[in-house]
C-alpha cells in the first residue's frame, strides 16, 4: 500500500465494495418503497362491485385493479390471505373508491354486502288483478306473480273462502331482490298485512262485531268509497251503523267488483244495480263475499275508530260526495235525497 504525503491511500477495491453495498442498500430501499406503495390508494373513481354466485377472489381482485380501486391484484389477495378473510366474499354490492388503501378494500370485502333490490309500490285500493302488471313493470314475471296471488291457501283468512288473496296483500313500497321468487314476494306482502292483526286491533274489530276477514272486507269498501283518509272514519261509521240495523250497505264499488267492472263503467239503465252477485250490497244484506281491493292502514284503522254519530247525536246512516268535494252525512233517507238533489 502506497503512501501519499504520509497518508495511507485507500485501495480502489474498497471504494468499489462500498459503492456496491450502497447500490444494494439503495436498491433494497427502493424495492421496499415500491412494494409499500402498492398497498396505498390507487386513485380510481368510485366503483360499485357486484359479486355474484361463482365469483372468485382472484377474478374480483383483477377487476378492482382494472377499475383503479387497488394498485395490484396480488397485493389485495395477499392482504386477505394474511388476514384470513379470503374466503369471506359474499354475493351482493360493495361500494368502493380509489381513495381506499388495499387494507381498507380488503376489510370492506370481508364485511357485509349491500344486497341489490328493486322497489315495487303497490298502491292502496288496487285489486289483485292489477298487481301482475305492477310487478311486470318493475322487471319481475307478472304471470308468475298472478299464479301465486291465486293461491288463497297462503292466507288463513282467505283459505277456502275466496278464489284468491284479494284484500290480504298489504299495499306498500317493497324492496325485493332482483331474482326473488314470486312466492316469497307475495308472502312478504301477506306478512306485512298480518302485522296489522295485533291482539288489540283484533279485539277492537270483534267489539265492532267483525272477525278479521270481515274487518278487511269492510276496510276495502271504505278504501274504495272515501275520497281521502279524513273521510274514512265517517264512511266506516255509516257502514257499521247500517250493518247493526240490518240495512243493506248499498256500496257502488262492491257492485262494480261483482260485475268485473271499474266503478265508472257501472250502468244503472242497464240494470247493473239490480243484477245479483255475491258482492252486490244492493241485492244482498250484510258484507260482500270478500274484499274488493287491498285496503291500506288508514282504511283498516278507520273501521276500528269510526265516527258513528252525527253532530246532533243521531246515528250516521247515509253519506254522499257533493260536487263541491265535501262529504254529507244524514240519519234519514229523506234528508239524504234532499242532499243528493242539492249537492249532486
């Protein structure tokens, strides 16, 4: 080893070794930083992943890499394998965004899925015959729904007493799975109606002289007759008083139902109101043979909380809707006819 100015010169190979070591260290650090970056946000736009039956984690991971939700599909698989959640992928929807880290995406996929649903609204007062078209419009098989709605055995109150489930499918807005079975959907609506049949409500109906089926039948008549929810207790009171006094109910909607017509189609000159059907409350006393539509909660509750008396304390026995949009109630038929002439 030579000396320069009394100092020992460092051999060239030492500098070479030092450079190599620095290069290796730098490469290792760079590799570490690169690998670490793969766990960070990928920066993609929000994306809703739908996992279907048969989808695998490798396929899902590749999709998320393509959508910019994760930087590397293998990193996502590694994280889920490491955390023991690789087998917890479930069918449904996962709302993800490119601002999430690989660990956050993995945790989301391991959690509960958001189930895809289709909203179906069954309006109050619709008949069973109207419902297949409602479901068909929402993307379901209307014919299959119609077949289940004819299975009166699904309701203990309809079984053996009517040809279908008229009156016992509750009108409401429902969220169903896109591939839900018709039987499950109809049963859901039946179950919703059953929630109205609480012990207290059934007892109140019994106090009014009605069993559950009679309560639903009368509520369906109220639903068809009343112009709004506020009128329903008044209409219910008239019908209950007439039942108690053995006066025919005389409800036009029951006549229309029995003839298979809509209300505007009734023709008095053609004898529609004298034609006898099990549903005509002009030709037969008491309640019609069954419900005539799907009554909503307001109609059902109005039968349990009716307005039975007029302001002068007499029983309300007649009502009519005037052309002015108001409802007029009377105790005697002569006064009723005067109001018909006056307001209609």
